[in-house]
């Protein structure tokens, strides 16, 4: 065979081989600008949560209700709601509670009478769907319309109202306890005096929920002033907790380094709304100073959650093991710290 024929035959065979291995000329071809595949980044990242949430007798949900706080605790025996979001977030609160399909609230705890913590209670009382048995507050009165309206609604519905102070211990049923660390009886007495100037954030109810080996510290909007008092109180050795409910929506006014190191939580959960929205999170919570102090206390970046980024955050535990499951997986922290 002539060399030219040999070359032609080889070219034909090569074309047939290529046609058999790969697609037609109409198939899209890779661009030189396309990123090259990376074996490490193509693989799924390791999960930050157990593939299956822990099944247990205790469920805690930090509800996604915008800027305010609303945390539902469900034990074998009781349903407890700590704070009720803001007045303009009432629809969100009702929608989130509807999802849980609960039929009663044995207790509502109001950490302090700011609007973003008590704003939804009047609506819940008047709706009547959840049959609220008892309300507990910090013993501090307020002249705000939101406060007086819910008090009137509670009285009309025949709901008893109690006041919590340092040393009180509540039984949530099924072995779940809630011990109150703040406010002190002395502070409540001062608050009842004529002319006393209230500082609602620093009058917040601070308490620790315990269930076997699990614990969660609830702090309302308490700031460094209260944190320092607790560090110098008889409760100092009791502060260490599995979960920390971020004080004051993750504000720089809270989460002092010494306090966070004493709490030494495994997880931090933050309730705060969309930043820079009028009537909502115009404060820019969570602040970098607080976030950095969580990290200094040893909390892993993957274990800090924010309702605006992660949706409703669900904690489940049997008292021996626990899981924290966000509604939305979102690794937002590095980008937020870099802003």
C-alpha cells in the first residue's frame, strides 16, 4: 500500500475511534475558561451535624421570627415558650408555632418587657388556640402599651402571672429543670421603688435548663454588666453549658471573654433578623466582637447558628447525646466576619 493510502487509512480509523468514544460535534465542548475539576472540592464536605438528629425526650426550637426571641421547649410533660418575638413579627410566631402542632402552652416566660420579647403574647392569648396556663416575668413593670395590653389580656383570660428571681427552680417535667440565676430579689425590690430608672436588658431573666448531661443557658438580653455579676456570684461554677443562647441577639454589649470561657459552650444559637431593615435588625447583629469571643471560648465555626441565615434551629437530646439541626445549612460566619 502506498504511504499516502496508509496515512489516509490511519486518519479514517482515528476518526472512527474518536466518534465511538465521545459524543457528536453538536455536544458542548469545554471552554478554556471553565474551571478544572478539583477532586477535593468536588467531594461533599463533611457534615457538621449527625446524619440523623438524635431522638430524645427534650426538643428545643429557636424559632425563626425575625429580630425578636421566641424559643419553644418541649418535654415529655410540658410545652414552654421563652419570649414571644416582636409585635410586627406576630404572624411569623404564629406560623412557626403552627408548624409544631402543639395544642397548649403550659408556661410562657418573658425575660424582660422589651417589645421584641413580649410583642407576640397578646396575640397568642386572644387567639386562645394554645390554652396558656401560666406566664412568668422578671417582676419589672413597664409603661409600654405592648406590656399593658398583654397584662389586660392575661387578666381577662384568667391566666396567672408569676415573677421569677435568682434561686427559683422550675420543673418542666420529664426530668427537665430550669434554675433561675437573675434577677436578684434585691434588684426586683429596687425596681419597685418610685423613681427607679429601669435598664430592661440588664434586668433580663437568666436561667439554665438541665436534663441529665445536657444543659442550655438562656440569657435574654443580658449584657456584660450582668455577666460580670454572675461571674462573681454563687452560680459561677454552674454556668458551663452545652448550648448558649446568645445574649442580646449577639450584640457586642454581651459575650465578654471571661464569661464565654466560663460558659464554654459547644454550640451558640443566635436569634436576629435581616440586617439593616427598618424596624428590625438595624443594629447589625450579630456583632463581630461577640462572634470572635465565641470563637475564643472554643466554639467551632460550624457550631454557631443564626436564625436569619439558618432558619429555625432545632435541638434534640435524650440527656446523653444531642444534636443541633438548622432548617437551612449555611456557612455564613467567615463572610460575615470579613465584612
